[in-house]
């Protein structure tokens, strides 16, 4: 009897010790997760899961850690485990699961998850977009096949993304090895990015990349440059780091800011951060309007609808800035809208996982008419696929451009692709005529002409001239 009692006590002690050890591991992993050190957190979480531990919190964090790193196949595995528990979940997990199902090519099940998301979150813009566009896959198919794409030929085994033209060169961000020790971003365990330049040759090929500017480079991320037409000013994204000091938010996280530099004697000088930056939210991925008087960017600043929205801010003649304006729910959703680009034809291209797409971030286009934005249209395959597609830019004179993607078959985590647009997404429709009196057949001057869609939505309104012409 005494031996049995001692055995029971020993087993109980062992189980309590094992449980305590597991709780300590979970606590350590949770701290890493809260500091966005996702790769390190994943190692511990997966070790615990492999030993048979199951919980909503564990599977949510495993799915999220992969999801936020755009590793959708692995995120799908853990979200599948999460939903297999049969627990009631927050609506956002139905949406994230649907995105990973799209990336796996399972669109029917993805639509089932979207339908459940819509029923649980009717006020969400993404829900209304899904309800209004149940046939979104066919619409994307109709928009597809207009591009020929190829690897840009400058990619490394690391991250390469976010390009712009300057002085006959393609400028882009890369985390490739540079021969000197680089800090590691614990979000994804890759080196911090810096800017590189590749000469555009006469035949359109790109030369071997070289570092763009030692004056701009810091210890942390530099990315997504935007240059003024004269090439003398650059706006770029950088971690919150200025004058050798790293700044952090209330959670001790270093966020993103936009900086400006000017070119003097072939050197970039006077590097300053823009006045609407903050230590408490991110501001990133600048692009300029066709006249250089408006700066567009992505941010999660107060007033943001979703995870990140696209904003615009006026640039005054003296170099000061107006107040940032959210582009509104024609463009922004409760998801992520980011990487804006304004073409010379006054079109906004941007990436979103909130508008109906193929999985991950898709690239969309909206025509700008004054202060109004047209319907956001998915540009279709092969530019868009079932992974992240972003940082679209195009030279409208040649219809040649570049975009970035983490699709399979590339060199590294993110790669830059070159494309040629062979057919425009839409043609401009012209309606012209003369307004006449139905009895006298005489022209009616200053008549109001109103055009409606099939479902009686107002499309355009104009006043005819003195001769009745419009």
C-alpha cells in the first residue's frame, strides 16, 4: 500500500512539474508574440502543439504568427486546427481563415467562411463587398490575361520589393547580404532592408544592383522610395530612427515613419521626418501625385478604418504639409490597404486584402476624378495570384512596370517582377449628343443631362451648353 501511495505521489509530482514547465514555455512564447518576434514564438508554440496540447489561444496565435508573416499555407494548417475545436470565434478569424483557404486554392470553402463572416459582422465593409460581389472570381477572370510578366532578374534569396524610377535606375528595397553585419528583424528573422539601385539598360534589362545611398542608410529598415519629377527630393519609409536614436511606442515597438531627403552635389542631405509621423502609429509607403503636390501613404493612425488605410496629404509650396485625409470607404476597408501608387494617367493602384481577391494582398486600380475615386477593380491574373501581390508601379508611356510578390517559384521571400500591360483594364466611354425639345425639335440650352446605371445609381451629371450640346 505504501509503495502504491508513493507511486501516485511521484506521478502527481511529475505531471504538476510537466504542466508548470509547459506553462513557463507558453508564457515565454506569449511574451515573444506580444513583441512581434513571431518566428521565435512559433518554435515554442509548435513544440507545445506537437506534444498534444490544444487550445483556442494556442492555435489562434500560431495561425496569426504565420498569417502576419504572409506564410498562408502554414497559417491555414493552424486555423484549420482552431476551427476543428468547434468553439465560437471572433468574426475576424473567419475572414483570416478564408484568406488562407484562398491561398490553398480552396475557394468554395473560403466562400463558406466569408458567408459566415458576413452573417456575424454585417456592418463590416468587407462583408458588404462580399455580398455585392458574390461573382467576384468571374469578374477577376474577366480582368485577367492583360499582362505578360517575368522575373525582374535582380532578386536575391532574401526580401526584394517596392520599386521606383530615379535617374535611369530602378530603386528598390532588399535584405540581401551586403558584406557587413546587419541587424535581424525578429518579426521574420530576416535582415533589415536597405535601398539598392539597378541601372535600366537600353534593352530594358537591369544591371547588377548596387547600394543606393550611404547617407540614407540606417541600422534598420529603409524601403519604398518616391521621387519628385525633378529627382531632387525623395520620400522613403524607415523605422523610427533619426540622428542615431531609435524611438519606440508605448509597447516598446519601433514603428515606421516617412522621411524626406534632398539631393545636393550628388548626396542626399537634410533627412527629416514628416510632421504627421508619430511614435504611436506607423506611416509608410509614400507615393506622389502627378504634379508632386499631394503625397499618398499608408497608415494606421487614429481615424483608420482597418488594419491600415491609404491617406493623402497636400504638400504646400513652402514645403510644409496640410492635414492628412483618409481616402474613405470607397478605397479603405476593415482589412489592410497599403502600397499606393499614382500613375501619370491619374490612377490609384494599391494593395488590399479587404476587397474581393484571390488570396493575400491583391492589387487594385481606381480612377481618380478630382477628389473622387472610382470603383476599385482587381487587376486580375497573372499580376495577382493567391499570395501577397503589392508595390505595383507602371510607366504609362511604355506600359512597362514592376510589382512585388511572395508567390512560389521566386528567388526569395519577396521578389520583384517586371510586366508589360498589353491591354487596358477598361476603355473610356464617351456619350455625346444634343438635347432637343420633343415638340419643336429645337436645341435646349443649359439642359441638365443625368446618366444612371442599370440599378439607377447616379453615374454622371452635366449641363449642356447654349446649343444644347453635351
